[in-house]
C-alpha cells in the first residue's frame, strides 16, 4: 500500500483484455505525473494498479492547491513593441491583454538574439479538485489501448464499458461526471463472489477492503502469489514448473483473486509432439504445463482460476483441453501422411512479398546466399550438402496444419518432422535455428550448418526489404531488420566464421532490384549494429572506431582486434606507443591532404640522425614478422612485439624534425613513416585513437 495516500481514482469496468493492462499502467503513471507537474500540483508518489475489472490510481501527499509561482513571460521584440512616437504598438498591446499584465509589469531583456519585452506574472493557485477532473478525463481518453469501443450511445470510448468512478481526495468525493457516469466513494468487490458496491471511507484501507471482498488489486502482489502457488502445486504433483514470465504476466491480468486448479489430460495425447501440446496449453488456454523430474512432459497441468477450485472447474478445463488436444492430434496425423520434403513444392503458392515473390522464391535466393557463403568459407562437401538440404527444407513446415494452427511452431515442428523423416540431425536443427534469435534473450545459432542457414535467411530479409523500400527510419523498424543485422554479426562472431561480409553482399546483390547500389547502404546498416555489439562487449569507442574504420568487413576478425586492443591497452607503454603511431599518421595525413598525388621517394642514405636510423631499422628488420602475426591474427603477440619499438618512436619525435626544409630529407622521412604505417593500414585506423 502506498504510504500517506490521500487521492484515489478507481475506474471500474467490464473485463479488459489482459495484454492491454501493463502498457496502460505505464502510460497512466507517466501521464498523471506529467500532468500534475505541469499544473504545479505537488505530490510524493504515484501508484497505478490494475485487475481485469478496474484501474486504480493512488497518490500520496497530493497538495490541495497549485504551487504559487512567478513566471517570466516573453513578449514581442523590442523593435516591434513601440511605434514611432514611443507608444505601445499592437504586438505589445496584444501581449499585455493576452497575459493579463499591465505595462508597469514589463521589462526589456537581451536574449542574445536581440532585445525583447518580458513580463513577470504571479500564476494563479487554483484548488486541486478543480484541476483533477480534467486530468482524469484526459487519462480516460488518452491511454494508448490497441482497440476501443463505444457503448450505450455514449461518445466516449474505452476497451470495455466503464461502470463507475470512485474518486476520493482527502476523504471527500471529487465532483466528477463523464457521459452520465458520476464519481462516488464506492468500489466493487469480486464480480462473482462479492458482487456489490462497497463504501470506502479511508483510502488507507483501500487494498485491505478489496481483499476482504475477494480482490487483490496490486498486480505485483497478485503475480507473486500466483507464482508461489503454482510452484507449490507443481511440487505436490511431484512435477517441475518451467519458468515462463510472459504467461505469468498474462494470467496476472486475467484474475482478480488467483486460485490454482490441478488438472489432468489423457496420457494417449503424449504421442503428439510436446511442443504442440505446450503451445496449445499456453497460447490458447493460458494453462501451465508440468514436466516430470526427468524432463518429460507430464499429463498434469495447472490452471489459474478466478474462483476457488471445484470439481466443476477442474472437469470443465479438462474437457476443454481434451477437445483442443484432439484437434492437435488430428493436425499431427494429417501432417505425417507425407514427408516434410513433399511440402517444398507447395511453397510456390505461399506469398512472401508482392514484389519479392513466393516463399519458394525466397528459398531459392537463400540457396544462392548459402552457396556463396560455402564458397567463401571453403567448407567441405559434407557440410556444404547439409547446408543446401537445410535451406531447401527450412520453410517447408509453413504449409503444415500444425503451423497453420500454431504459428509459433514454425521451424520447431519442422525440426521434429525432419528428424522423424530420417534427416540428418544438423539439418533438422538448422530448420529450427535459422529463425533464431527470435528475441533478445534467445540463443544464437551454433554450428556451421545452422549458422549458414540463419545468415542466409537474415541477409535475404535485409536485402529484400531494402530493395522494396522498407528501410528502418528513426525508431520505426516494422520488419525487425536491426535485430536481424545484429544477429548476423553475432552469429559470425560466436561461431568464429571469417568471411568478408562486403564481398558476400556484392555476390548476392544481383538477385535484388538495384542490389548493386544497395550494397554500400546495407553494409553501413550492418556495421552500425556491429558497433552496438562491440560497445556491449565493453570496448572503448575509439577502439571500436579504430577497428571498424579500416574498410575491412570480416567482423569476427575485427572483434578479435578490438578485444585484443582493449585488453593490451591496459599496458601504459602500449597505450603511449599507440599515440606514437597516431602522431605518425597525423603528420602523414596532414601532408597528403594537400599533396594527395605527390610521390614520396625514400633514400636510406639521407637518414643521418641516429634516432631516425634506429626507427627505420626497427620496423624494417621486423616487416616479415609483423606481417606474419597480422595474417595469423596473433594480435596480442603483435602488440607485445610492437611495444619494443616505443623507445625508438619516442626518440624519433623528440630529436627529429620530419618536415625538414630540405625537400629530399623531408620526403625520405615521410616515406619512412608511410612505409611503417602501410604495414598496418588494414589493421587499425590510428587517427581514431583517443589521446585520453
């Protein structure tokens, strides 16, 4: 219960869909807070609670009236405020009248963009009870519900009819009426067990009074109770309850007072694939499946009821699930009359996109992407054949009766059917895995077959969407392309797949409208997601930019470089050596900016200073070793190797002037720096390294 609550607004309704309530709670909390702040009405806390049949807003220490405040009002520019005779002109007169201030209240102020007229005004302090009705009316009309309805000829709309308002402030009823629905101090108990209007005389007793009348109004308390009782019931059954926060959230908003009902279904249904039975229980009926200690699906399940368990409630739920499972068994039996592969041809009749063709066309494009992937990664024949087979079957379950009934089973039921048909286990796994990650918390596909098919799926989605103009803008991303681009990078990194993605995109581009011109844009789009992944791994922004700005597109290799750079940079000598490389790069870049085509001639005989000779000798004698370490991705060894050159780099910049007045000496020194940096040109962009 909210301490010191002195305001309550309960909106009593018919049963609101469960999925509407949590977003509504968040919206109401945000809007009410903003409205009170804008109206200068002080308060401590707001608590918004909801059940299927009520939305309650509690506020603690809500002020009785608006806070007094002096406002500074901006008027017209000084140049427009007065006429030629120095008298107030129309702009100033309108400002004075519109804000209810006198000429004596105004003053001039320079804003930095010219002089303007300002006025100070003490804002009115109205009673809160005069303002609250307007806020409540705005809340009722402004909650972003997915769907609304009108009822009984009223002009207002809401997801379900509103039956009453209970609005109390400091012990008194707030005068309020909306479309003939007045406010009072009465709240309703549980709609079956305590279906009556109950007077509330003390807001502090609100939650307790509802509990006495069969309602747990606080959704957090209700959720915790449901979770606790489900686990107790599962334990008593000798079973295990799997965590499912989404289902738990849903049933929390289906009941006002939860009771757990233990139910059973016929064991013969266990011959149907578990995932179909579980989908039926969770998606259609909001039941909680149970598993035995060894992980197998049990014939027992739990129901969260809004009323105490009775034999009738138990029998009713068991009767419903029997009918639903009978349908699932029928769908499964029908599907198994043919092999999964027999459904591939039928995908020609399933539209993917009006401009991109059928699902069969999509699979054909995925085969081309997978073929290019196999070629570029040099995969052996056996793995390549598995990838080809997995791509051909990955969408075949879309035309099955089971997926038609349960869209969430796409890929999952395909995997089961493939295994039953005797397909290779890696092929079967790839059929399910190619949709992954389905959410932020889902796992990344592992293994080359699953990885290849998943990448083919996502690259086709991205390229296809871009080619028809469905490109994410701002926060809008209806086809979840950012998540899919993110997944492409994560799959490559997690499976340590080395492939230049830009080259792969170029190979597959001809299959899409204007594909060649889209390649660069898509590469930038995916690189932006790679930056997010690298940042999430704890790499510094300059380390990420130094790696990703090299125009190299093997993200696995770039990740290794960024990780090695981040790890070894803790060494102060190495960090200082990096800045030495940056200094080389800055000098050379400054010269090339004005002399892009100038040919630098290196003449070792012109190296006269001890420090420049030592710098040249250090890198010249180690060219092959540096190249080998880079080629073998041994970045830690490379950095340990390079740190030996720190003293030579420091001494060179302390003692030698690169931009010597003698052109041949200058060119030799610049050519030496260019030669040193050229060995690292594809490794790091030293200009991106921060001095801090």
